[in-house]
C-alpha cells in the first residue's frame, strides 16, 4: 500500500501547526474559469520550525506528505516542504529592476 501526496501551491493561510495552500485546477469549469482547491497541510518538528520561520502568505511551496482523514475532512501530513518561490523575494526583484 502507498499513501503519498505531492502538491504545489501558493500559501493562503499560516497557522501555528498548519498551513493552507491554494492549488488552481488545470482545466476550466462550465463558466470558463479555473477553480481553486484549498488543502490543509499539517506540520510538526523541524518542518514546522522551518515553515514558521521562512514561509509567508503568497509563497509557492512544494509539499510531499501523506493523506489523513477524520469525519470526512482530508488533510496532508507534511514530510517535506520545498520553498519554490517567495513573494517577498519577487517584490525585491521588481524593485531592483525599476
């Protein structure tokens, strides 16, 4: 058996032991718009410490983890977080180009 999830999304919300990431779908709905899924990522240990220190709302992250469920709720328990893009750094680069 294998319980593995790999997600890439933008940080929507930061809390003490979890983040919520926004993941746009790759296809349009009936209205011609892209729907977005919001996934809760639970963290602990060094992953939680790194995320708390370095993540900001709007950053793009890659998450590797396992799925968990309870009473119809689904979330991911993070095993690894990769910091792909920082909105803070992107803003700095734009200022330097001006």
